[in-house]
């Protein structure tokens, strides 16, 4: 039987007198009014302070465990393990690369380590790296062959369909997208390049660009015809400048609209558009000249009546030619 502890210096006596001393000390000004823990409780291993312990009648996890969280299995359409593997594979880490630290995905770091070990002569690493490389290249080759075969079948089938439409004179059906004429096949390399639009949205952009290209060609031809009948050196220089601007604009459009795929032929229809544009422009140009006082009354009447024998004659000759 152990003897009772004697109160030492600074330690209150046990019993009622000691409890009263503790309460008196705790209620001094500047101190908390809470009762100090019993002196026989020593803080140590597996004995945390009482103020950090769980309180009786109060849960440490107020929200509780979600229903079914303990034994929840993935649904049939879920692949949680694949998602976890992908997240870990592409999680970035910092590794040493020579004299500097770089941040790379874990997958890259593992493959780099494998390649380094293969270079150092480890046969197992060499075999594994060769198998990985061969698998990736084989998969890429299979995807390319499948795509090339389907694109080639598409081009052959639509060329036959368009030829059938031409033979029967069918013109009310829309052409396919992409158009087979816009697909360039290289059988030696096994590649197919599509130069034209591939979707309806792209087709709208290409149509607007082609309309502007055709307009620039018409403007250039109008300026060229005007230079043939112009005697004023200053007017000829101005027309030449407009021709240079049109040529530069046409060259820009040709980078997207190659001439073999989007030709602009100077034929009867283009000549008709030129004459229609000249008829629209002549009153506008004349109005500017009239505003500057450059035309007399007879010339104003000719412009208003639309009589321009020189332009009309040249237009008819060009249309016939």
C-alpha cells in the first residue's frame, strides 16, 4: 500500500481544503473561471488534455458517413479504376533533369527513367521499352490505315455519283462536303489532304471568300480594259496602281483558294458581271465628277440617260470574243 502524496511547494493540499484552494486560484482576476482538472490526472502518452477530448454526448463527425459509402460499388457504366490510373499517370511531379528541376507528368517521368535504364544496358528495360514503342506505332498505323481506306472509298463513291449526276443533268442536288475534287491523294506516302471546306460552316466562309476573289478579278479586268483606251498618263498610272492592288489581293485569296480548285474563268458570265458593275459605277463616278464641276450639261444628260457608246461597244465586243 502506497503512502499518500504529500503536498509539495506550489501544490495545494488534497481534500476539501485543496479543492477550495484550486477554486479560489481559478477565480482570480485575469484567469478563467473554469475548474482546473483534478491534480491526479497527468497528461502524457494516451492521456491527452481534457479540453481536446471528445465531449460526452457529442459526435466527432456531425454529418456522419454518407449512405452506402462503405460498400458502394461502381455502376456498370463506370470505370473508376481507369479514372484513378489516368489521374495518377498525368499528375505532375518535380524531377531532376541534369542540372535543373523540371515538372513533368508521372507517366513521362516513368518512361524517361525506363528509357535511361534501357540506354544503360539493362536488358529488361530494353525489352519493355521496345514492346511499348512497337505497340504505340502499331496502333497508330492501324488507325491511319482505317482512316485512309475510308477516305479513299468516300472519294471514289462520290466521284461516281457526281459523274452520274452530270450524265443525267441533275443540278438541284447539293455537292458533298468535303468535295472529292478537294481531296488530294498521295498513294506513295499514303496520305490524303483536303484543301476545301469540310463542313457547312466552312463552306459558307469559302463561298464568301470566293465571291470576293471573283470581284477582285472583275475589277482588275475592268482596269485593264480601261487602260487600253486611256490616253491620259495620270489616269493610266492610277489604273495601274489599282491593278497592282487587285493582284496583291488575288494572291492572298489564292493561298486559301487554289486556282485548280476554285477557278475564276474570264468567260461570258464574267464579262456580263463586268458590264453590270460598270453600269452601277458609272453614275456614282459621274456624280462625284459633277460635284467637282468636271462635266458640262451635255455630258450630264448622257450619264443620266445611260448612253455610253464607248463602254457599251467594248463590252459587246468582249462578250462576243
